[in-house]
């Protein structure tokens, strides 16, 4: 709930053009991406608690930007989708170029 409230505040502050004054960065992409990343961490924790035996891994990933080809952009999502069934990590992370980001 707190994350949803925070994201709603960002949207409202941006609509009202006060987001920078309220301390938000001037990034229409970055803040929502951060929200999705945090939501992934929260959901991964809930999966571990409620369905740990199912060994479901949930992560956010960044396919990249700029002049990447479709194949290059697909590399990390495909890597995550094809992790072995016994993999235990990454879990609840942001992954870019097949590397967990801090």
C-alpha cells in the first residue's frame, strides 16, 4: 500500500508540475521503473513466504535502451526465463545484462 501511495503521489505531483519541488527527479521513466523494481522485491518476498516450496523466482529486468537490437534487448529476459528449475536466485532483484544490479 505504501508503494502504491508513493507512486500515486509521483503521478499527481508530475501532473501538477511540482514534482521537482517535491523532491522527485525529472524522469518520467526512472521513477516508475523504480516502482516496478520495488514491487518485484515485495512480491518475491511474499512468494518466498507463501509458496516457497514452489520455487518461483520473480525479478525485474532492464532490457537496455538506445541502439540495442531486439536480440540484445531480449537477452536478459530470456536468460531469466530459462534459469534451471533448481535455481534459487536471483530472486527479487533488478537484472541488467544478466547481472544483478544494486
